[in-house]
């Protein structure tokens, strides 16, 4: 059974599966601010390679989190925006951020 084929035990696991990965939360955070072109995302996500960004965007599109809008012009133009499913993660990520701020000290000490 492949990694993506594993059974999901509970709804929270599904949520974690959708947002797992080094860059997905950062990409979502940027798209919460509005529609972005790939170059804008790349500039705002320090350390991400073009290849990884493209992979993450394709995966997020496949999962229904974002929309890819290509424009017929020269040079080609593509924009990414959040789907309603992607937008619905805003509250989840805000709650995770709040939890992290509240428990940062305790968890940091345990992880060292």
C-alpha cells in the first residue's frame, strides 16, 4: 500500500495528511493574502526550489485546495488562488498557530 493509499483513521488525520509537507502551510499562508503567480510565491518562500514549488502546487491542485488559472498570452501567465476547500483551512491554521504560540515554551523544552 503506497503512502497516499493508507487508510485514514480519523478526520484529524485527513486534515494533517492534506497539509503535511515542508511547504504547504507556507504556500497556503501566501495564498490567504490573495491570488499569486508562481514567481511571486517563489520570491516569498525563501529556500524553496522551483521544482519543489511546482510539485507542491500540482499536489495541492489535485487535492482541491487551490485553483490554477492559465492565461492565453505571450509570455504565458498562470495564477494560483485558493478554492473554497483551501479557504476553509484558514481557521484550522489559525488554531494551530495559536496553539503553537501558547505551548511554544513547554514543547520546545521537550523537543530539545
